[in-house]
């Protein structure tokens, strides 16, 4: 499975792949993909890393686990392919984008344009069974994505970590806030959206990137 990671990420995360938990995770996933309907498709598990190299990362947005509906997940947190109905959480993200930067919502939910500009759209858990939210939690993915955060925190400076919801906030507890900007608020789910709206994370991100001599993100899709 690790062979599907792009070379730059594979070099950085190589030590993780030699650990027992990762071997157990790989065994579990091979069986799951053989026996169950699992999302995203196997060749999209590492799509976030294919579209955003380690060197290019400027912003990290955390999700939880992938969408578990047919045809939704394609390896990027909060994103769905064009032609797939925009999920409620992403609709709320678009509403905040409109409020913050006056950017009109697109007619699709594909966030690849963000990824290609250095936004790592990273779920804490990278796979899920069809119609079973959280079904691949505590199988090893959390340790792997923790290692990603650790390497980004250690090796880079001036990143923006956007943490929506408690799970995302716990994920980045170790981030050095002297080196990086950490933005936190409620999750964009309809259940907590009233505490999500008004965060202005998109404009705050670009302001920080400019101050640190980095090109801001074009959030328009």
C-alpha cells in the first residue's frame, strides 16, 4: 500500500511504514477491500498527497474520516468529485467563504484546486466502509496521520493549520504555535454550523501567508 504514496511523502513517512501498527493496518485494509465496499477507491487513498507535495504544503485542513456514501469520497477531506451532490458540511464551508471573501459557491464540491495550491486536505482516517461512518477508526490510520502532523510541524515553518471541530483540534495539539498559525472553531456540520460561521479562516489564512512571503490561496472554485 505504501507504494501508492508519492516519492517525496514516501521518503518522509518511510519509518512509519516499517512499524507494526502499519503492517497490521495494511493487512486489515487488504481484507476490507476484498470483502467489503470501502471508500475511497484503493487508488485514491493517498490522493491528497498526490495533489499536494510535501514541499508545497502551506495550509492543512483536517477532516475526520471520508464520506461513506456511494461515489462521494475521493481522497480529499470535505471534497467530492464533480457531479456528486455537495454535502451539507461543504455547503456550510461555502457559506463561510461567501461571508468572508465574497466568493460565490460553485456548483460542485471538488476541492482539487485548493490541493494543487498547497492545501493539504487531510482526513484523520483515510478509509471507511460504505454506510458505516467511523468504521475504520482505531485501526492504525490515526497513528499514521499523527506522524504526518509531526513531520510537517518539525520540518516546515509558517504553515496554517485549520482545525474545525474537536477531533481536528486534538489532532494538532502538538503543533508549535510559535512556528505556525493555528485556527480553530466548531465543525461545519449542520449540527454545529452556528458556531462555525463567522470564523473568517480563509482571509486570516491569506493574511498570514502574505506576511510570511508566501503566495495566498485562491479560494475561488
